[in-house]
C-alpha cells in the first residue's frame, strides 16, 4: 500500500531522508511521493511532525 502526502505538509523535508527507496521529492505545493516507488513502509509518516503522509486505500 503506497502512501500519499496530504495538504497539511509544511515542507520541512524530514521525510525525504528517511525513505528507504527515495520516493519523496519536494513538489510544487507540498512534498510528493512517487507511487511507483513507495513500498508502504510508513517511515515517512513516523518521521513527520504534522502527520501528513497517509496510507492510500
Ligand atoms: S511509506 Fe516508506 S517507501 Fe513509501 S514514501 Fe514513505 S518512507 Fe518512502
Ligand atoms: S516530514 Fe511531513 S511536513 Fe515534512 S516534508 Fe515530509 S510530509 Fe511534509
């Protein structure tokens, strides 16, 4: 299950460094997760100060 970053993201960049597959990049508005790379480990959600990454159904 891939994760997606919600609009609550404050672009702190913390999650970029914890992703084991380098799936997260800074987007136009908030950080974004490449759905094709994400392995659903949840590390980004655990590191995020505002809980922006959420698991997609
Ligand atoms: S769930 Fe894991 S693999 Fe997917 S973006 Fe977050 S840290 Fe990267
Ligand atoms: S850790 Fe959270 S607030 Fe920071 S860039 Fe990632 S998703 Fe956005």
